[in-house]
DNA sequence: TAGATTGTTAATCGATTAACAATC
DNA sequence: TAGATTGTTAATCGATTAACAATC
C-alpha cells in the first residue's frame, strides 16, 4: 500500500466543492460528465479538475469522462464521509445550539453525541433531544464514548483552556469557532472557522468597491 | 490619487489575522514590534509580514519596527472598519439568530438594522431588541434604510431566489451561509461561509491521520 | 556612529494552465 | 476506425522566502 504522496492544501480545499456539485448532478440523474462540462458549471478550468482528481488516481476514462456516481462516492471516501464521526459540542450558546440543530451534518456521518457547557443555567436543557451537560462530566463522558471531533463554540477567553482539557482527554480533532489560534500539539487537527475574519474580508471588498466608485465620480 | 495596485487575495485573507494580533498587542500595551518578533508570535515568516504590509505603503521604520497602535489603525482603515456598515439578516433560524446575538460585530462597525424571514410564525419575535419582519416588507425597508450588507442564512433551496430579490433591491454585499454558489452580477460582493465544506476538510485531515496511523501499525 | 530593522529586489518554490500523446 | 476526452508532461504564472542595500 504505497499511499505516500502528499496532497496540497489547495486541492483539499476544493474537494468538498466538487463533492457538492457531483451530488447535485447525481440528484439530476446525470450519469457522466467531462472535465470540460464540469468546468463550465463550476467556473474553474478543466485542466485544474483533471489535475486535482488525478492526485487520487484515475477516476475518469478517455473518450467518456467521469462517471458521476462513482466519482461522488470516491471523493466521499477521500473526505472520510463513508464512516461515522461522533462529535461533541463544547459551548451551548447561540452558535453551539444552532450547530446542534443543523441536521444536515448527520446525513454525512457527523453524529452529535453530546453537548457541554460551563454555565449551570443550561444544565439539563435539551437541544434536539440531547441534554446539555456540565464540563465536569466531560472526562468521564469521553472515557465511555468514542468521540472523534469536538466543536468548540465557547467565547475566546475560555476556548484556549478548554482546548487543553479536550486534548488532555484524548480529543484529536477540534472544529474551532473561537476567535483565537489554538496552541495544540502536532497530532491534533484543528479546523478554524473565524467568522469575524470572513466578515472583515467582506468589509474590505465592499470598502474597496466604494473607493473605486468614488474615484470614478471624481474623474 | 494613484491607488490602482491590485492587492492579491492571499494578502487580504491574512489581513484580519494581523489585525487580531495587533489588537491583542495593543491591549497588552505593547508600543512597537518588529516583523521578526511578530513572525514568531504568528508563525509566519518576517519576510511575508514585510511584503504584505508594504502593499499598502511604508507602515514601519528602519531600526524601529512597526508602531502597534498606528499599524492597527491603518489596517483597520484598509479593512473598512473605520466606518459603520449597516446590515440585515435574512433568515431568522438558529444560525441567523445566533449571528444576531453576536454583539462583537457591532464593536467593529457592523450594525444590525433588521431581521427578516419567510416564516410567519417568527413574525414579531424580537432578537436582541430587533423584531423579525416578513420578507414582503423588505423592499420598503431597503428603500427607507441605507443597508450595505445582507447576511443570508436561509436554507439553500430558498437562498438563490432570495439573493436575486436582495440584489434587485439594491444590496451590494452578501455574507452567504447557504450551501450554494450564488449567481450574482459582477458588482455584487459575495463572501461565502460554507460550514459543511469546512467540516469536510476537518474530516479529510482526520481520516488521513487515521490512515497514517493504520499504516504505521501494519508496518 | 553603530546597530537594528525596514523596504525592496532577486531567487525559489508551488500552483495553475496549456498542450498533447495515450487510450477508451 | 474516428472522435472524444482523459492522464500527464511542460510552460506559465503567482506567491513565498531569502538577501541586502537603504535608512532610521
């Protein structure tokens, strides 16, 4: 089994988007698609599609293109969507509860197994049938349940410390919504969702657009 | 006023992170910092910091480094955080309400002016003092209020159509949380937050890690 | 002045695109 | 077989890093 080849981050970033488009094609009962047709749909070059997919082996066939169902399934496997990933949410505020209610994740194998918070007021309240527990129960819970992913939705002043606790109790993957860069050991996977940074990028582009409009008016 | 030079997306993407670190330094009353010290803090190269900042002009001083407060302010201006950006939320589900409750945005000038939904059950309910309105009121509302940004938190089957309505009524920037690529005219700014894609990237890295562990055990 | 550190040019690295031979 | 389209190599483009002269 010679896997070895390191796939670039840029490719991984595009993979879920391919998966989404292939899922749509599948729903429309499209059987096969060429890199050219897909490129027009997705607004990327056909060359990039072929290069990207070839990182993982020859999924297509000359003169035919790619079989939609096969490609969809294969990309799903690459993304690890063919197995169940049990998750917990740590931080049952608005965002944590919103994510708990997001049932689409379940469909892809991301199974919510517990919700935790530090605030005693929330203890016992149920979100989508799952009771909110106190952090004190966390170590015991993680011992008794195989959990792969922790969703961290605490405010940033509590998130760093909580990440340490999670890691000490064996968590290997954190989906981090707190506005800090977690300081974690090399074998722990962190995926950040920094909403405020996303909003600032929007703001930059908006301001840039406004600056350009102003310039045009002054010219 | 010769602005002209196009800043690369990669630089813009890093800018909010610089802003965050400078804000933290400011809170710690740090007066100045060299690209070298900042590089160690942020785990990027000093060379990249200097290159990035120089896109916008000479913010530093030889032999001294960068003045934290000045740099923080300047990057804030570049990001458009020195002016108020009125926003509306379209889609008052869990995520929409979570974002409405997120008061940190307000601090940076992102001011929530209205919340809209298509579901009559939600009509009149208040979130952080703002009443949820029906979409039918949207055109009138946008005529009477200067709104820059629409936060789109509807499910994907409704998001496309709603984006069209927003654009028809003059919205020029959409922060899109729906899992679709909006089809918008060139002068409309779209910033996507595709949570499911982020979770899939986490899943890929986790699966990859597990595959590597398996290999090690078999060797 | 000597030391520190930027701004900036040049070198390197990586990612994207183009081209085309292989092959279904 | 002829046509279509992939897989893959080569060329281009862009982004990152290294180096150093300019200058505070």
